[in-house]
């Protein structure tokens, strides 16, 4: 997925990933010239703490869930799901 995003948007220089994808995503991003940072929780923190940059993903999912067709994955092919997401995001696609 990172390769397709880099090909479609050559201006992208930074990406964030979950710690579960840390090694592969960082290595692959380096080959593409993208700085991939794994967002992780501070192990010394007690209780609830906001994880840096995690809100970006949660905000995006929240915006997408306003579109009924995206609230549940009805599409059988990934390219159709991608098309529906692109249709739902015309105002903030390039931000």
C-alpha cells in the first residue's frame, strides 16, 4: 500500500504506522524515500494518555463513517472500496 500511495502522491515524505508494522513499514518506507515513524505508547505512562499522532487516523475514520456506504464494507473488491473512499473525501484529499 505504501508503494501505491508514494506513486500517486510523490510529495509525501512522512508516514505513521502502528508498532505492529514497525520493522517492515520503516524498511519499505526508507526504500521509497518516506520517513515512517512507529507511533508507540510511553511505557512509563500510567493510566490514559493520548498517543501522539494516533488521533489523525481516528479522526479520518470518524469522517469516513459519516458516509453510509463506508460504515460497513459492502464491496467485494479492494479497488471498489478505494473508489468509495475517494468519492467520500473530495474536500480533504490533498490536505
